């Protein structure tokens, strides 16, 4: 093939005189420019593959490997930068090799060329490891090769493959062999080399190749695997697979640290001491409920791996109990992963949840110690994203509010935090807030004082998003009727879900939801939910339906509403004290006057007795509407 006068794919590229570094780089650029125009041909011709690796080798020798030389050490901007044309070309060629060359067929056809073909940039990411001393040594491992049909309403990624660590690692450029039992052949199983499966092509900067993980389908007893970057080795188990616990074997791999808390294979203290000495740059942790990958350089931060996994399992149990699922599900409830950069422009859920960057130039620097200490040390965003992944039903407006409830349940139920402490810490790092503070934050608003619902406009002024008051009703249900009431509610949602139904709605019909919540709690929750800004759409019909279910007004709710009257700021001095309780460090530089510190800045000079009395009147009207006898009994 000829492209712009250069021969590609059927012989050596035209060589250029190498006189001085500038001339060398210029020659490489001309060759690279020709090659990157035809990246999709790299999987079709062995000579082209050999030439691509030769070109990369020349670049590495002259300029230094990608992400390790002076020009690219800090990464590359996504929009091409003048002066870095050769670096972008090398990036494209290396990505092209991964995308088009590494197939099961090519590992057989191009074995001579690909065997030992490695990217030197692997020393940067994911990190290099030497091949085994004995390439014929067999490493046997056991995995859970089942992913049974999930029960209940769907969660995020439910029908995607489950990833099972093997505790084996592939050295960059090595070609290894995987042998599997008959039960895994042509049944949708595959083997993945490289844990980092997120494609980062939409990121504005480039700090690793966009795609670094390679998947090979398992269609034969023996499967060859390779990756010029190397990487951890995982078996991808298809949805509804049922092969059970199986033994698989590898040749030409090295062992990686792998702490297993799985029911069929538990790592002992002595075994862990040995595994910690393995040289692979990444380490796996897996139980039946939780999984993560962390740099091996971080392992010295772990005091007690057994307790660490017990604590993560406890947290996952709290999530499953809250949403009415079995404690052991077809795949991990949470799968955490450290990467060279966040996968999105903000925190996202995902399998893996990959919001945790590290510096591949300094892998010993542990920026996320909470992973190695336990969920009780994690930032609120971790369980917030777990909440998103559960796809549970919500009132309208609760999408970015109710997902914080798992944090409250985890910390209160499993780690002994007070309900106030668990609730306060569940969003925006406001651990100091109490239920009373949050109730007051709702009652001082214009909407509450005038008898309106809570603002759910999804615009500035929205009173749900990322705010405690947006899910206060659920915390109060747990407070008054126990966490099991909420577990029963979502369990009932799961029971009634049938294949073909839609995923639970983020705008669950108001009256039906109030009725179902009331049935789960064993009491009429309408006044409590009304208080927290969700008003019945057809009050008479709802009251009739609740009475038909034999549900009575609750003295617990009556007493709680009466208590709320005592926490309303009744004058400007009380409002200033309330503001100090909400923002103990002060308001700083408030921004938008419609929310947060900006809203408080507006009202600090003008909130007075009239506003306090209006809030009292609005609350008394709710009490009078639902408690005709005035006692709640």
C-alpha cells in the first residue's frame, strides 16, 4: 500500500537520515503521519504491525516513551497542541495497535511479531512487571463462573458481564495462555487483560491511552491473551451464566496481590503476607458483595485486610437491606477502581465506579486512604453514586437528593453513628447538621411559610437537589418507624416488578407512593410527607384508601410535628443563631441568592417575627388538617 509516497504494510518504511535530534524527530513524524492515516489496517498485515512497533521504538529511544518524556509527562490536551504533532501521532498509533491488532486470531497469525512487543509507556501506566522466570509454569485459580438472574427491579448494569479477578497479571508484551473447562467454551465468557475498562476519549486531557483494556472471547479450551501495556487478568461472566465455581489455569503470567473474602475462597493472614510481596503493580480485593483495584504501592496503608473487607461488606448489606434486595447479588454491589484520572467531568456511578485518580508517576502517593480504611471514612459522594446505581423509585424532585439516603443507612445501621451524625454527613460534608436543623432549613423558606410544596424545578431555587431537606422525610420515617419500614417499602417494589416493566420511576405517582410508604410503616404517613414538601394530589381519595388499609394517624408523627414548632426561628436573633448552626464557619462569599449561603445572606437582615409566625401558622395548619382530635391518637 502506498500513501503519500510512503510504503506501508508490505515492507520497511522509507528510512530518513538521522542527523541530529530535530532531523530524527522530523523523519519519525513523516512516517507516523502516514501510518496514522490507516490505523484500521494494523490488524490486517503483520508487516504493518512490525513497522508500527519499530516506529514506536525509535520514538521511545529518541524522545522517550509517551507520558514519560518532557513533552508529555503531564499529559496532553485533547485538542492538538502545536509542536506536539509527533507525540499525538505516537498516541494514535499505540491506540490503533490496541484497537485493531490484539485479537485472538492475530495472536496466532502474528505470534512471531507480537510476542514480546511491549509499549515502554507501560512503565508509566498501568505499571510494568517482569515476565515470569518460567513461562511454562501453570497457575491455577478458582472463580465464580455464575451470574444468576437478578431478583427484583433492575439496577445499573444488571445484565452486563460480572468481572472476576484471577490474581494473575500479564507482563507487557507477553503472550499468555488461558485454559478453561468445557462449561466456559462458547457460552459468552471472555477474558479481559487490563482492569481499566473505561474509555476516556471524551476527557479534555489525555493522561493515558483512552482504551487500555483488551477482551478476548473464550471460544476454545485454550485462549491466547496479550496486551502491549500488560495488566491484570479477569474473567468476564455473562448474565445468567451458571457454571458455578470452576478452576482455570494460566501459563506465562505472574501473580498479583489478591485478597479474597469470597465465600468459597478466603485469604488467610499468612497467605496475604506472601501475596503482598508479589510485584504486579495492581492489587485486587473481592468479596461476594464488594470489589476494588488499588495500586500495589498502597498496600502498606492497610492495617487489617480482613476487617476492611468485613466493613465494606457491612456497608453493602445496609444498601441491599435499604432497597429490599438479597444480601448477595449476582455481582458486586459496589466496584471501586483507581485510575489515572476520573472517568467523567464529575462523580459518576458505574461498574467500576472510577472517580478516584492517582499519579502514575508517583504510585506510592495514596490520595484515597478511605478505600483502605473502610466505608466509614469515605466521602459522601461514594455512597451517593451507589444510590444512583440502584435505580430505586422516587418522588419527583428527589433524583439528586434521595440517593444520599444509603450513606445515612450505612453509617447509622452498621457503624453506630447517631442518626443526626449519619444524616448530616450524607451530603456536602455537613456532619454538624441535625434533623432539627434541617427541619428548620425547610420551615424558614417562603414556600413552607406560604403553604407551598418544596421547589423541585431543577433550577436555582430548587430545594431538593444535593440538600438534606430533599430526603428528610425518609430519615424521619427511619427515625420514627425504623429502617425496616423503608426496607419493606422497596422490597415490595421489587416483588411487584415483572420482566418487561419499566425501571422504577423518578416521579413515582404521589398518592400511590404515600399509600405504599404508609403500608410499609404501618401508619398514615401523609402528614409527615406533607410537612416535608410533598402534598397529596387527591387528599380525599388518598385518605379513603389509607383508611381502607386500616392505617391510623400516628401519635409519633403528631408529636414530631409539635416538636418542629419549637425549632422554628421566631425572630431575627433566632434566625441568625439558626444560620450559624447551619454554616458554623460563616457564609463566606455567597453566590446565587436563590440557594445555599446566598439565600441566607439575603434573609439575614430581613427575617423577623412575621416570618417566624408565618412558619408557625403553616405548620399548625398541617397539624389541624390531619389530626382532627388534636392529639394524634
